[in-house]
C-alpha cells in the first residue's frame, strides 16, 4: 500500500508517493516546472487562481503515479500541506468567487492593526496569542469592505489546503490547526474566535465544519478521481499549513525543537508548551500538528519574507549560471564580505519589523574593491543574520532552542549560510533529506497518534549531516553587529 502527499506552495505543487509501511519515498516531483504566477494588480498585493492550483495537482498526480510505477488502486491515504494564511472564498456550488489572497499579500495590514488596537492588545494576546495581523480573518474583512457584492455570495471561506481537499472529496471542511493559522482560533475557549468575527462583521456560519487533523476528513469522489487518477474512496487523513507540516517532516514535535526553512521566504518555527507571548505583533503562534486541548503544543513562528528570494534575484539579474557557482564565488570572500552588508527585506512588509516594508539594501559597496562574490556572500550573510535576529526575538519571548532541524535544500545547502546561523545562535543545525510533500504523505498514516515512532523513523531514514557552531565566533559576531547597525539605521529612517 502507498500514501500520497501534496505540498501546495506559492511557486509550485509538490507531490510524493511513499511506501505506507516503511515510509520510503518512491517518487517526488513538482508542477509546473517553472514557477506559478503570482498576480500583483497593485503594490503589495499577491493573488493566485485556486483553480490553477487544482490543475497542477491533477497533472502532478498522474505524473507521479506513472513515475513511481505503481497501481493507483493501492494508494490508501492522502496528506495535504499548503501555503499558510491564504484566503479562498466559494459560493454554494463550491466555485471560487475570486483569486486567492495569498500569504505574502499585504493589503489587510491596517485592518489587522486597527482590530488589535480596538479589541485590546492584552485580549488578543490572551485569546488569539497573536494580533489579528495581515492574516486570513483580516483578508476576509478586506473582501467584505471592498467587494460587498462578491462577499454577499460567499458560502464558505477556506484555507488553500481546504480548497484542495474539497476538490478531491466534494466536502468542505477545515481544521482547528488551519483556523489558528488564519488567526481564527480562540485558545482560551478552545473554539472559533467568534469575538473577532463579530468585530469584523463576519457571519460565523461562513466557517466550514471543523474536523480533527489526523482522521478521515473525506474520501475522493468520482469527479476528484477522474481528474487526478486517484482511486474513488481513498481518504484524506491529514492536513496542515506548510510550516507546521515542515516541522512534522523534520521530527519537530516537542518543546525546544525548532524547524527552519530557507526558501523564497525564511521561517523559524519553534515548538513550545508556553501559552504566553509578549511579541504577539511580531511572532505568530499556531496550533501545532499535535496540539490538543489537554496538551496545547504550539508552533511559535517567525517569518522572514525577504530570504531566498534575495539570492534568487541576484542569480537572475547578475546572470549567474547556478547557485553552486554563486556559492563557490562567495566562498572566496572572507567572513563579513569585506564590509559589504545586504539587508534582505525586499519582499513586502516584515512582521518581525513591526510590519514595516523597508525594502532591500546593499550597503558599503566600493567599486574599486568589491565584486560579485562579495554580493553573493553578503546576501547569504544578510539572510543568515535576519534568521539570527529573529531567533533572538523568539528567545526573548519564552522560546527555548535546543536544536534546529532543516531540510537539505535551498539556503541550508550553503555552508556559509548554515555555519553563520549555527555559530551565532550557538546550536547545532541537523540537516534532513526530506520534503514537505514526503512528510505530508507519511502523515497520512499517522492516525494512531504515535508521534514518537513516527519521529524516530525520520531520524533513522533521513538525517544527512549536522552543522556545529564554529570555534572562532568573533568574525561572525563582528559582521553581525555591523549588519544590525545598518538595519537600525534603516528602521530609524523609515517613514
């Protein structure tokens, strides 16, 4: 028997098939081969057509079944991971009424900030463990204010993963975890955050039925089967946002364990059993995949919008052949990049900077001294420094960091990046050869609640290497302090 897992990102849909008994991955791929379009009608807007997501799910499913060379009738479970915080709205026929307003869209910042002030910072911190911010609830309020005719046709709102599950099964539902990602969960009452919906003038009945995270959430219907090639009746057993799912994929379930991602955006996701925060406007708290009312395990998440996108921008615009070439040239440059600093925040408002959009900056360039290698190293260091800066905020907000785990891809393939983070933060970084789609596929079988065995198999099968803090910390600390001075200057001068 086999499990199939999906990871719906903003750049592509990843899919994986694993052996249901051993967890061994048989095949992984992604669609499209290039990146999916992000529609930006206005500055700081970001939308995608959810039907395009579904089209790529269907294409990728048929391809991966063929590539794995398996009998599709032996697929017995489905897991879904998805880009967090997005908003999908559908009518009674289940038709999407507009493009999805996705995670990096900044249009609802003012709405969330005003709600935070009006409801009270203490109330939001106690009940939501977050400010309403620029998340799903605030985005739905934006639709209500700015598109009233469309809003009147809404039957249900969903997270992106809910939409994919619906297209597979014909059943509209969501999870407690998903609602927490949209800042729609009241932790104090362990219920839907009705007080926030009432403040926004949103009818709670627009919320889908809530199902458990690891259970049969619906089965593939004839339409879903015909379009994907999956068998009728196979159950969707698991659903989670990409960062909680990434943590699951890396065996991060317990207090003090941290999952990190260095993709288009950077994420530090620390699991905690502390239900308090004094940084609700800069750090988010979500119900982790193993959250229960009795054991309220949370994911303390800090997102850095301007991360891998900075390095990709350099590759594309400096006409470099590959990231490997960039890393090789960066390795020729000493720690601190001979004074060049890169502030990587050029991908929308940064929540950890109190939702300021200060842009990206290249500082201290000397045209007689510096070359492209300096730019590459300074970019890697700048992104690493932003991770360290964020983790310092988290440590000051009751987070414990005992170990950091990351996938063997993206920025963590760079020794410069990983060594810089490990050395400055003073903790090991364990690298695992896994992906979000593989984790989601494996989680389709995690209906018995045995997280310990599940995690032990990940460590056994996927661990690649470990970065340990370097002995000579001084040059890294000097470069980091210089970077912080440049950042402070930008924040001080920001209007």
